[in-house]
């Protein structure tokens, strides 16, 4: 971005002046082009992330309004958010439990609450929109007495909702995620129906086979927002294939279309293993559940 403009933005923001002039300048700089992530980072470095901003914090409402304005400009220009803007979009007013907080989600029949981190890079400690879209689907199913197996469970979101809806759930993830799943299950009064188990998609096939052999046959297998890293596409597809070969469970996969290439790569891994993919209808609250994700969640069922 233009050096003069950046310097204006830095000074103007630092003084906490009314924002209309600030936006005029920023909008003039962006023009009709996409408000690309590098420009967002440049602006954030001069404002919210300025080295002095932590020492001399301005009004948090001002900061939040500014971040919302930047997101709005990225949205209308069709550009993705920069990493810092993604992280800041989770910003909440400061409080004693700011790093960790509960989100409460109301489904038709019940409420579920999940302790999560505001740091998006703690991916296993955030409730992702795809998890909630699956959760809403689960809440609309008859699950009494059924077993549900969840892959990449994170906060335990889908397993806990399944348990609330009457199922017994096996919530799996990397070992580091298990204690949070257990405490979230406890908070939601379903600890007796949610079993947190380590299941790493990347271990050798024989190890996965032995682990799957210890589990009861699930009626439903879930993977919500597990398609996000290129190097995990093949291992995850292999686990799903092993599950589909072993059992006749329904397999439900929900993904946010953050990076088109990763989704495409996963689709190819599934096709290579002979899976067919059918879209399922999302529940009526999907818009709310997905509201902090600009790319819609796809809810699908896989069959071999
Ligand atoms: C984006 S989060 C989704 C969490 C949750 N399903 C949701 O929708 O909120 C992806 C999850 O996959 C898990 N994961 C990443 N690599 C994994 C692996 N190799 N084996 C098992 N789980 C993995 C992460 O720990 C994380 O909990």
C-alpha cells in the first residue's frame, strides 16, 4: 500500500479519531481491487498490531469496530482474510477468562456448551462451524441407543450433541485434545455417554486396524471440519475407507470450503478409493452456525 496512506492510517488510528475519514482513506487506497491479505496485514501492523498498541491500548470498542470494518471490506471485495484478521475476528471484550470461554449453542431440543480457546491456531480447542452444522443434523435424527464414532472431534462438539440426542459417542482425536473433550462432556452432563479415545489418522494401517477392532460397530461415523490440511487428506480418506470396509455405518463428512485445492485433493482421494459423495440438506440454523465462516459448509454422506 501507499506509504503516505499507511502513515496517515497509523496516526489517525493511534489517536482514536472518528472512523469515517479513516475509511475514506482506506477505501480510496483499495479502490475497485480486491482487498488482499497482504494489504490487510500492512494496515493491521500499523494499527491494531502496532508495537505500541499493547502498551498503550486504545478503546477496545474502537479496535473491534475497526476490525469489523476491515472484515467487511475484505468481504465486499471478495478477498480472503489475512491470518491476523482471521485471528482477530474472534476478538471479544477483555475479561478474566478471555483466553478460554464457553460458547452456548441452542438446538431445537436442548442446549450444549463448549469450552474453547479464542486462539484459532489451537484448532482442536475451537468449535468450528462444520461441527455445529453436523450437530444440528444430529439433533434432527433419532439416535437413542445408537453408537456414534467421531473423527477429529476437537472440543467434542458432535459427540456431545449426539450424546445429548440419545447416542453413545466415541469422540476421537489426537491425544492432546482428549482432556478438553472429557471436561466438555462433563459440563454437558453426558460424561457417561462420551468416551474420548486417541485415534491419529497418520499412524500405520496395522495400528489403525487394531484400534478399530476394539470399537463397537457405530451406526454413524462423523468427521466435521477435518479437511483443511493437504497432508491430512490421504490419511483421513484411508481411515474412512477402513471404516467403510469394516462396518456398514453411515459416514457423514462436513467441510468448510476454505481452500478449494484442499477440498479438491480430498475429493480425489475419496474417488480413488471408490467413495460416492452425496450432499445432505443442512438444518435451518446453518446460516447462524456458519456466520463466522464466509465459505459455506458442505454436509455430505459417503458410500463405498
Ligand atoms: C478444524 S478441527 C475440527 C474440530 C471439530 N470437529 C469441529 O468441527 O469443531 C480439526 C480436528 O482434527 C484433529 N486432527 C488433526 N490431525 C489429526 C490426526 N492426524 N488424527 C486425528 N485427528 C486429527 C485436530 O486435532 C482437530 O481437533
